[in-house]
């Protein structure tokens, strides 16, 4: 068969394509490259969500083999937590959540993030759990005053009531009421799983059942203990690092990041896309990504206390600009602060009724300065300000509460400052005009000349034409009573009661 160059070229291209495909598969199946570390310290909020999203994007661009979230958090906002979890689930790079250093915790929202990660690890003397949702504007967990009893106390009470009634028919239903066949109480998680519990607060029941189903789904996705996951939501259960390892909640306990990377070396991780990645972390380059200025700015303004202070500064600035127009700086700065505060509020789960009460309180305190009402408007403004601050955010969300002493201090400071500014403005308004055309009313001078063209007087170093019902003579002392165009209406003064030329009586 004759040799054809076309066949040789086709075979060469096929061979090169096979080699390139094998190299890409090998690179995909082996997680080589640097390890990117993102530090999560403090409450989880919009800034944390933005930082982790950007960090995962940088890791993808660099071709990193692993992303480690070093976490120490008391919890945070549900919206930010879910945004972070979506980023983790969509990540083409394995994500390991490492609760560190010793003494740290991954509570509430941190527990959800740990369950969502491909790898879960903790340092000794750390803990996780207590993931019960908190209602905005209500008691934690939607609990009623009589809901503070433990599950064991509830079981004991129900058994005691059944014995007191002496109704043997209840024995057959003991399993439904929380007792197993051997007489021992059925674990609360088994009784509540799937059906949920009722706290008497439908909104809290919805939030609790939704959170329980969400974390159970994450546990099933990662093959971790789902019973504890649900108990951490329904009963605020917590575990130490050693207990979490024994219960199958986490995979590793490591004393340091280097120890963790040594244990992870050679581990095969299956991503959500179905691809299997073998980690090569022993001796890998560790790159810590720090929050940039944008993340730091978001972290500052997303603090409800800072947002509240910015809003009050904005109100002060606009008030000062309105009472003393023309300066410009207070008005511009005040408007900027108010816009930043509004941006921060839309990042947070605020109650806008609380914002309205705070603004109403400031308006009432301003009104007290201009329309004294024996303290009624001022006291009402202080009360509205404090109540609005209490309604503004949920004080039980870790890191996002507004303490009552802070609100009281802000209210008193605001009232004092606004009263002072308003008082100064009112006093300045009542003072006599000291410049301009209106200042001539009441000024005194002396007549310099009279004649057929009219009389002229000397006032404040100026020569004015004057008009008087009485006859004037040169040298007479006069006082200005009105201004008619460029002519001054005057009245004569007695020499014995005169003041100096150009002065006021």
C-alpha cells in the first residue's frame, strides 16, 4: 500500500491529542499547587461573604489545589451564610473548613459552613454546634416562657401526668408520646425528625424546620452525622473537637495548619461535579489571602452600631446646614453619611420600622429645640430613638446586636447635641442684625447740611440723604427710623441724651 503523508499527519495529531488529554486528566485528578488560606474571624456578615467569594475566585485563577477556611465565629447572618455555602458547593477546588486556633468555635452559621465543606477539621479544645435560628424581633428560638425546660424534663412531666391520671390506655401510645418499648425515653431527635416541633410561634417553626432540613441535606451530601446536625438546630446542641470526630461530624483533628496539611496528603476528595481529586498537600506552598480595603470597609459599615452612628452624624450635618446655610461642608458630609448608612442597612436584616422610629426620635428632639414644649417633644424623641434602636436589629444574632447602654448613650448625646445646636441657632436668630441695610435702623448720626435739595447726614462714615417730619438744622443729632430706597427716615435727638456718632441708643 503506498505511503500517504496525510495518514502520518493524522496519526501524529491523534497521538498529540491523546497525550494532552491524559495530562489534563492527570492534572485534574491530582490536586497539586498552592494551598490558599482564608481567615474567618468574628461574626459572619456581608463582608465575610464577599471576602470568601473573592478568595475562592482568586484560588481558581491561581490553580490552587486546596482552599482552607480557618474559622473562629460565633455565627452570623443567614443570608451571608447561605451565600458562602453556595460558593463552596460550586467550587471546582476542594474546600476544607478548619476550626482554629485552640479555643475557637464554629457556632451557629459556622456549623452550617463546616458541614457544607468537602473536608471538616478542628483543632483541639474547639467546639461547634448551637445552630438554632434566631428570630428578628423575638426571643431566641421563638421560645415561650415555659419552653426553657430540657427534653428530659418534658418527658418526665408527661410520664408523671400519665401516671397521675391512671389511664392504662396511654401505655399503648407511649411510643408516640416519647417512650420506647423498653420504657426509656425516645431521643428527641428521633421524635422530631421529619415532622418538626411546635413552639407556638409559626414563624419560628418555619425557620427552625427550614434550617434543620438544610443542615440535614448538607450532612447527607458530605456523609456526616445528620442526627447531631439536626439536634444542633432544634436543641442548640454542641460538641467538642474529640466528640465531633468520634460522632462522624468531622474527619480530622489537627493541632496546627501544617499538621492538617500533612494528614490531608494523599486524600481523595470527590467534588460536587463528580470529579475525584487526590490532594498533594505535604510541603505545598501556603498563601494566606488577607481582606482588601473593600472587605474592610464593608466589615466596618455592616456593623449596626457603626451604621447607626453614621446615620446620626448625617442627621446632625444636615440639621447644621439647614440652620446655618452657606457653609456647605456639614450638608455634604451629612448626606454622604446618610447614604452610606442606608447602604449598610440594606446589607443587614434591619427592621425598617426601627429606622423610622430613630428618624422620628431625631426629628422630635430637633423640634424641642425650636418649639419648646416643656420637654414633651424631647422626651418623646429620646423614647422613640431608644425603641427604634431596639427594633432595628435582633440583639440575639451574634455580633449584630445593639446594646441598650449604647442606645441610651447615643440618645442622651444626640439630645444634648441637638438641643445645644438648636439653642445656639435660636439665640442667633433673635439677635439684632449687625450688618447690611437692616443694621441702619436705630443708628445715630448728625446732620451735615440742609438746603433746597434736602438734608444730608453723616452715619457710619457715609453721607446719606435724610427726611424728617420736623425741621432739621446742620449739626442736629438724628436717629434712623426707616429706610425708603436711598433716603433715610430719621427723627431728631436731644443733645443731652445723645450717644457718640454712629452708635446705637
